[in-house]
C-alpha cells in the first residue's frame, strides 16, 4: 500500500521491509514521485546513530525530478550517501514520474 511521504510534498512510499534492534536499523522502500511532487532541501538525522542510504533510480522522470546533494546536481542512478549530514533534495517532477529503491541503515555511534 502506498503512503504519503513524510515531507508532505506529493511523493509516495511503499515499505518493503523494516528491521530494528538495539544496535542497528535497516529499512527498504520504493519511492514514487508523480508529477508536481518534490522534496525540499533537508537532512535526515537519527539521534545517536550514523545514517547511511543507498538510492537506486529505477525510473527517471521525463522532465524534472533531479537530485541535488549539497546544491550539486547528481547524474548517477546509484548513490550511497550519509543523509544525516549531507543536505539533499529532489526538484519538482514536471513530466512523467520518478521511481527509486531506497535502502537505509542506521548504526549506533560508538
């Protein structure tokens, strides 16, 4: 089942799996960006944890839906990054839709 993304800007998410214990958390989502959806610049901190995310673009939007890290456009379809301290955003999808497989790992800071 598709749910609204937490940013409230029109993108949808579908949870594939989620697991957590005291030391780490792992999740996997499919993200869908229909026309007019976007994500503003932000970070995703998880208090007391390091946050890693692997995003794989399964379908690019025909126009828009570009990803920016630290205000720099990323042209790669596969990106591994630290969303807890790298500011990132997705520009508004003008035509078509964007679909991403997103796998996250949060580990306790030691």
